[in-house]
C-alpha cells in the first residue's frame, strides 16, 4: 500500500482522520512510500512542534516510534533515481495546462507508478486530482 507523507504522518500523529488511516495501515501487508517521504514526514513533525501541537518530548517519542517501525520493516522506502525524476519531468510537461500539481506530489505519483502500484493513499486534493494522469487511482480514506 502506497502512502504519501500526509498519511505517513497520520500513522504517528493525532490528526483528524488518523484512526481511519491507522486501521487501514494495520490491514496492509506492507506500507511503502518514496524515500523522500521520510524527509516530508520529519518536516511535518517539526511543523507540529513549531506550531505548538507537540512539545519536544512528544516529537522525540514520535520519531522513536517511527524509527522502530523502520527497523521492524513496517515501511519499505522506494528509491527516487535520476531516471525517475526525468520521467516525472516528461509526464508533468504533458499534463493538461489547467492541471495543478506540486513537485512532491508528482514525484510520489511517478514513484508509485514505477513500482507497480495501482492506488495511492492520500487526502491531498491536488495529488488525488493528479493521480489519473499517472495511471493511478487516488484513495482518500477521510471522505
């Protein structure tokens, strides 16, 4: 099952809809994301800390749980190669002009496609809207 960073974060943070995402994650035979999803997750946790939704001790605990899950192979991180970035650039160039897609979303979608996924799990509206342009189905568990 391919999660973007927003859904990775919901596995560790008490955000709206987190319980639904966690329930679905528990049912999966494995959880995957592009390798840069780790950095996105780290930035999300730091944003929660900066905005006062987590204190330092809580952030450390979240990172510890995340690292334990990594050590226990809960997460499979998919590499982002130069070729994948080139393919993503080409696909973005061919998108219809009104299509709004952000860099990270395009890379997540291209990565999921390259590794044979048919669905991506996210609640990001732009990523959901762009999924079909990458031959994927966007699944929002929070609707």
